[in-house]
C-alpha cells in the first residue's frame, strides 16, 4: 500500500472521510447512540478542519491519523462537556415530553422520595441522580466510604422496588 501525499488538510479529511465515519460508527455503536452518526461525523470534520494545516498533515504523514481521529471521537462521545454533547445530546434531553411517552409513576416515585425518605437519603438521591455525581465523589463530599454510599443507594432502590412492584 502506497501512502498518498496531500497539499492541505481539506484533501486529507476528504480522502479519509470513510475512515472517520467507520471509527464514529464503532464508538457510537458501543454507546447505543448510532442515531447521532451524521452529527458526530460532521463535528469531527469541523474539528479537523479548524486545526492547523501543518499539524493535520504531520499527523497523517506519520501514520497517526486514525488514532488521532479515534481519540477526538472518543472524547466527544464520552465527555459531558464536549461540543458534541452540548449541541446534540443535551438538546434531546431538553425536548418536551410527548404525552404518549409520559409515565406518571416517575412523578409519584419522585414525590415519595422527597416525602418518605430521610433528609440524608434524599440528599444522597439528589447528589447521585440530579447532580449526576459519581459514588466516589459523593463519598468524598460526605466523608464516608464508597461502600457506605453503595449500600445506602441499594437500600433506597430496594425500598422503592418493593413499594412499586
């Protein structure tokens, strides 16, 4: 296989479009997000085209282009602060609820969480599910072990499952 030489980054991105798309498919498939494929490929192309011409050409000539693209795609998909997440995923999260998909049980559970659980348990649920903190972060904030946080969350989950089965 002979290596092609290009005079600008636009030619490289155009020639490697299939590779970019293939990597995006593989990453999105593992996250069950294939419906974002075209949007992600577009964002990756924009990112590549806004880079310095020399840097993209050097990365390509050194044979690291696929790895570079894979890293950009992984960062975009897995980060909750990436432009891709903010532009596409977050917009879907903020869409209005369609009546056919609405389940009033979720509201009832949420009301019970705020009325039947202790303040400590409510705070734990809020930290985990509203603020989306990791168990390690909650443990650090609370000054307890991660095991204790897991056990408390599991106890709440079992209580709610038993009540709403």
